[in-house]
């Protein structure tokens, strides 16, 4: 599978990566054996980056990874996790919790180092704590040899722009912001290229919005957004193509994003995505779908603290 440089970090990630949130049953109940097999299939199909978090399944994703990762040679994959968010309303970005969280993640996944650790969903807290306390504490974990690269993840573009302007990070993970419906993450490309920060994209399906599957109960899409997305999906179906295929191919295509992270606890789905990743994108179909989606192009929602969002752009 094609690899791309992750900024100036020295890592080269495959354009498609395995997201382990599904192992934490974030979208549906999962079959444990299938979930474990999906990790093995991702590696077998050439994906070299696994992304998880202490938040996914409130630890279950990391624990399940710990059942399968010891069977896979450590040089076949890079491993990233996240810290700071531990439950829907439980956040702790203190320096003490950083050290504890790194150690717990290492133990759960039964590995001796983490390639990437991200501060998770930082839009819910004061940015100054992330800059003054959390990231410096993570740098100490790098000095100890437990972590290689550090960065942030979350949703609002305003938050990323603030972090990039205030402190040094190695990597950044954005989600739902480089898809068929929303390409606002392109705003991050120039500054990341200038600073050498590795830019990663996640959620090409926008939490099922750009698929034929029912949306999870927590999805924030408005009635208009849902209706227009369905029009796009129906048009794709009329052309004999699953909109999910087009969505994945679109999110994989831009070379400025080192990788696109998406995941499933279904090994058949992982194989399907790997197949789609190697097919050429249907440009006429893409143009028509983008035309259908134009009324909701770059629609976004507010996440976290109001001051960490740019509400004026809605």
C-alpha cells in the first residue's frame, strides 16, 4: 500500500490506516473474535498504523488490542493512542494523569512504546492547560523513551489554528473535516507543511453520514444535512456505486494528508476498504456527487467550549 511521509517526523504511514474505535463498540455491539480478526486483516492488507484511545470503549479498545498485538511483529505497525478524555464528560489533562495514562495504555496493549500519543478532544478544555501543562508532560514521556511523537486531536478548526500558532507539536489528527461534504481541513495544510507537523485525517464517512448505514443516535447532522446526504447516496446507488467507496477514495486522494484513519470490527469491511483504496476514483461521479452536496458543503457543528469554535462561520 502507498505510504506517505508524516511531516518531518521520519515516519511513513500507509495512506489507509486502521482505526480501533470500533473495537470499543462506539458504533455497535461487536463480536470479539471478529474484532480481533479485523486488526490482523488490516495488517495483512498492508496498513501500518493503528489509531486508538483510552476513551474508546472506556479502555476496551486498548484492552482488545492487547490481545492481538503481541502476536504481530512490532516492526510491522506504528501504534498511536490518545489521552485526556476518559468518558463523555470526564476530562483530565493534568501532568500527573498524562504519565499514568501512558503507562496504562502501554500495559493494556502490551507494548513497550507508543509511536504517537495525542491529546484527545481538547476543544472541551482550556487551551492554555494543553499548551502549558499537558504537552510539556508528554514531552517528558518522549524523553523517557515511552513515546515517540506527540500532538493533538479534535474537531474545531479554530482550536487547531490556535495550537499550531502557540506551541510545537509533531502531529495532528483531524476528523470529519476532509470528506466529500467538508474539506475545511485544507486550511491546515499550508501551516503544517511550513512547520513540518504531520497531518492525519480520520473519519472519511463522517460517522456514517456518507454511507447507506443508519446514523448513530449521537450524530449531530441536521434534517437538511441528512436529506441531502441521502440524495447523494441514492444517486451513487443509481450508478451502481456505494457512496462509501467514493467517500473513502476522495479522502485518501489528497497527498497532504499522510494517512486516512477509519475502522471497523468487521474484517470483511476492512478487506473491502483495502480493495476500494486501490481502485481509480470515478471522476464524473465525484463531480455530480459534489454538486448534490454543494448546499451543505462545509457544514459543521459546534463541539466543546464555545471559545474553541468559530461560530461566526456557521
